[in-house]
C-alpha cells in the first residue's frame, strides 16, 4: 500500500495575491511530491513555516490542495466512512471535543484492548473525565490510542511528542513503533528533533 | 538550602531569584479532584544567580508551570502557598511584583492568550515603556513583518504569537530576572535557537534567567544548570554539562532515567507514570518506580541536600 502526494501546490485563500502572514509570496507548498509505503517511517524535517504541517494536513484530507493530488494506492482518499489515513497533532487539547468524555473520545472509532490501554497508561479513572481535566501528556496518549485501530493504514504524526517529557516520549514511541510494525503501518513523522528522527524513521526527507 | 536573605554586602552572592521549599495546593476544586492534584506542588527549591541561565525540566504535571505562576504572582485565588520566594534577597510581595513586572522582571508566559485580543500587536509590544523604534528593531530581529504589527492576536499563527510575546517582554526596561514558561513550542529550530540566544544574552548581561521547558536538548545548549522536577518536588540540581553527558554523572535515579530516555542516549523508557503531587503522602515520590529504593524511602522525610557540587532529594544517592 502506498500514500502519495503528487505535485501539491497550496496557498490560503485560493485567489491570486494571497499572502502568508510572514509577508512572503502566497505559496505555502509549491510543487511538493512525496510518497510513503506501508511499513515505512518517513521523517519530515525543515525550518518553521516550510509547510510540513500543511503537507501533513493535505495528506490526511483535512485540507484540499490548490492543485495536485493525494492518492492512496492510486485512488483518492475515501470521501465517506473511516479514513485509513489518520493524523495525530502536536496539541491534543485542540484535537478533541471538549464536551465529550474521555471514554467517548477514545472509543469513537474502535475500542482499544486492555493491553494497549495499559501500555499507554490510560487509567480507568480518567474515562469519565473531560479533556480539560487531563494534562497535555495524558490527552495525547488518548489521541494516539484512538487512531491505532485495525482500519488505520497510515499515520501522520505532527510533532506528537514535542510536548511530552523524555520518558513519556520514549514510552509512546516504543509502543507506536510496535503497533506500526505489527499492522504494517506507513508513518510520516514531522519533527524538529534530528535525534528522534534518527531513532524512529527509516528515511528522512528535508523540506524548505 | 542556603539563606541568602541576610547577606546584603556581598551582592554577587544574592540570587536574582531564590525559591525555598515552595508548596502550592488548590482548595476550591475539592479534595482529590484531578485538576487540583495535577497542579499541586510539594517542595520546590532552586536559586538563579545573576548572570545564570537555569533550566527547569520535568514531565508535565511536575509543577513547572505552577512555579512560574507562583513567582509571577498569578496563581488562581484558591491557591494556598507555602515556602518562600525571594527576589534579590527580599520577599517578592504582590506590591513589589506590581512595580517590577515588565521593568526588572520580564515574564514570557506559556499561554498565548496573555495577549490582549482587542489590541493591535504593535501597541501591545510598545506597551507603556517601549518606543516605536524599539518595537521595529525587535520585530526585525524576530522576522516579524511590519504588517504583523497592524494585526490582532487572532490573526497570528502560534509561532508568531509566541514571538510577539517575547517581543513584549523584551522591549525596554532594565531586566534583572527573566521568567520564561515554555517559550518555544510552535517555533522552528532556527527561531528556537534565536530565542535561546536572546535568553543567553540576558544572562550574559547580568540577569538571572529561569527557563521552564520540556525541550531538554534545546535548553542544554544554553543553560548553566538544570533543575529536575518530579511530582511537585525538585529532585536534583545539576550542571548542564553533567546532564548532557548522560545518566552516569547525575545524582537522582529519576534524573538518570530521564537522561537515558532521550533519543540521543538510550531512548530507553522506565515503566510507570509520574504520580500527582496532590495525591502523594509521605516519603519519596519516586518510590514506586525506583530501582534503588529501600524501606526507609517509603516513609520519612526526604530532604534536599548538597552532593558533588549539586543538590539531590534522595536518601541514598552518592
Ligand atoms: S529516596 Fe529512595 S526511592 Fe527515592 S529516589 Fe532515592 S533511593 Fe529511590
């Protein structure tokens, strides 16, 4: 299985004359191509503002490219139903519904088994709590667990351990690598940390 | 802990900031609720000397941000605070803080919502003591385009908002203490380096810099010393060089585990989680995860003590 971005161009606002907030020309992405095979873990590094997050969002189907295409095994991403391409964000508090309990957030798409919940340290006592009652690190572990279901084929990880401490970061990545291996997931790993990229990726792509 | 407070004639030895066995608990949330436990701190001790950059590292929930809020006097009303906070040898009272904040004491908060949503960015940066020229200079240095000044906070990206916060703290004033609470998330490596250089310059010019960060790698390149927090207590104070050299030079079993888990070291995590400080009883907070624990660690007081030029809160560290 292969996830592909083909000649992606992107700018906000769509029309001509759109400008980024930093005053440069409007193109956030200008003809970017990239592919990730099942079982591969591709690191994506580059300076801030080079469009790494934008590219990940386009690959996940959250953003439509201005031109170019995203293909999953040669076909567009499914427009309805569960998307086999899932994204985990840097700030979990922005990617969960604040009015849902943790149990509902966790089990929206699948129900992780006890072993996985245990490996990620998801405590029973948290299940009936609201997102605002958990720390960022605790929330992030829920956000990871909820996308590790059997229907996920590709994971786009955007600085997902940037706000975790070193021990939790190593715990979370060890687990992610295990699941990725078992399920032959393809991973795109956006990170600013070269040591982390060297540890978790099979190859690294530089942008910008 | 040394008591520097009565030492008025040797100014170089008076810390810019001294935090002595600081504790914070929250009453109104009700006992034992997640949020109150999450934010409580039990015993934080550290000092920041003039000319020094001290980095505070530890898991989220270790008390890092509560420390910044306690120092800056912006804890919520239901917080009960114990211990002492001294700025240049004198207690940092609310009145003193009011006069010093934004002049001698610069605060770079974590939450970008400290920006006034209704005020144009350039006016916020100029504030009450900056000038238009100073604002333009600092914008140029942090690659903020002039038109950003005419925007409102909601129009900024996270990284831009953070740069604006820094500009707001850094413009004007005679800064003697910088308190930065997670200043770098959302910034790329180049801008992180720029901001860290700026903190280093503040320290080299004689200010004390307290840098609270989850980004150990980044901090180690610029810090003089590192304070390691765990479950609301300071477990170790070490030099940045000791920390960078990996686990062996460190004093506390948690600091060693922390260093060993870094991707450039073994990337090897110890099992288990940090407990909430608010839910802890007596004894060492690291007890349940410590491979070197003995029976006496579970009960008695574990005081901070001097060891090998640093400090450690462990009964059996050598
Ligand atoms: S006091 Fe005991 S349990 Fe705590 S870190 Fe030291 S050896 Fe381990």
